């Protein structure tokens, strides 16, 4: 089993038992590793240790409870496995920049308003997309999709990004929430684009994607997770693409794509250099060049 599949299996286990008491030993045992080895593996792949991951996920869950329930803060503290309301308040303030009581007071009305208010769909779509700094919508049928930020379905922090189909479409139609940037500072490096993804009713498939193009706009490296598709409805999990950035690289494109109907949420993207021990996920097939023309009569 690949490292990425091991991490995905462990994250799925944590998501299923997030409201229960979890230990590193429990999670490592589920993944089939010793706690020491699994701790190192998880940190290298996800960029944080198990304790930090669980703390951030539980704080995110606590933030949702603050906004969408009337539970007392002390009850939320214990429900999210903090030893006291004081320790919960310190951790929450460190991540969200304010204590939980103030967070609830400021944002609860906005959250309720965003759920129950009905308005002009096109105006809401424009406002949502305009707020998504750095990202744009593209693909074969961008008019059939929308992108935006979501404050109710979140992996970490207070918002996530989403891409969803909004109108019926032909088979094979797709859209992507993406961005492009110059390759210069990454040339000669092996780069990993990773993040957390959640899906709902994805009919064909979705996945992260990354492409490295040359100055002549030839594709040098490419992966769209076509060989490890995400389909159906899935809980938050971690996915990654690893590509080399060759010397002739000019631009890098990254994003999430959705083919067909459904919705995908993304959060906590990372773009970072990894060492050469991390295998690439490049999908380009290398063909052996023939010595001379073959089957010119089409009879073979």
C-alpha cells in the first residue's frame, strides 16, 4: 500500500471517530505501524503531527457548534476533548484570533443569515466567486459550474473553497477551480501539491490536478488523478500530486477539477518542495521511438 493510501486510511479513521477519545497508538495500530514510525510518516505527508491535526479538526468542529447550535461553551469544550473551558478558549483563540464567546457573537448571526436568506442566484454566485482571491473558474463548460467559499463545510479554519455543478450537462463536461503562476523559482525541484477534499454526489469523477508547461506551451509534467479518481460522496481526506519542474518549465497550473454533476469542497492546500525519495505521480506515458515507419498500409 502506498504512503498516500496509508495516510488516507488513517485520516478516514480519525474522521469517523473524531468525537471519541483517540490516541496515537490507536491510529497507528489501525494503519498497521508503530506509533513512532507512523508519527514520522504522517508529519512528512500532511505537514503536521497527529495531535495538531486532531486539535485543528476538533476546533473546526467546535466552531461549527458555536455557530449552528445553542450548546454552552463549556459543553462544547468537553465534547471536543479539551480538559477545561480555559484550555479550549486558549486553543480556540490561537487558531481563530478571538475567544469562542466573541466568535459566536460576531459570526452566528451571519451564519444563520447565509443559510436561511434566499436571494438572486446570479448575484450570490458573483459575490461568492469574486471573494475567492487567487482562483478562477475554467474548463470545458465553466458556465455550468460555480466556485466560491463555504462557511458551513470546513476542514480547518472558518472557510473552505468549493466547486459545484449548477445545471444539467453533457457527459464528459467538466470545470476546474484553478490558478497559474510562473515556474521560475521552482525549476529543478520536485513539488507536491496537496490538500483536503470532500465530495458529494460526484457522478463521474473529481480530483486535484497539476501541470507544468514549457516556454513553448508543451506539457512537461501532468497529473489529474485520473488513475485514482474520487467519486460519489466522501468525507474529508488528504490527496497529493507530486511532479518535477524541469529546466524548460515556464508555468505551473494547479487546481481541483469536477467532471459531471456533484460538488467538491477543498481546504488547506499546500505547495511545497519534497525530496527525491518521494515518488512522482506524473501520468505522462513514455513511448519508445521507432527506428523507421511501420504499418503504412494498415494491413498489419
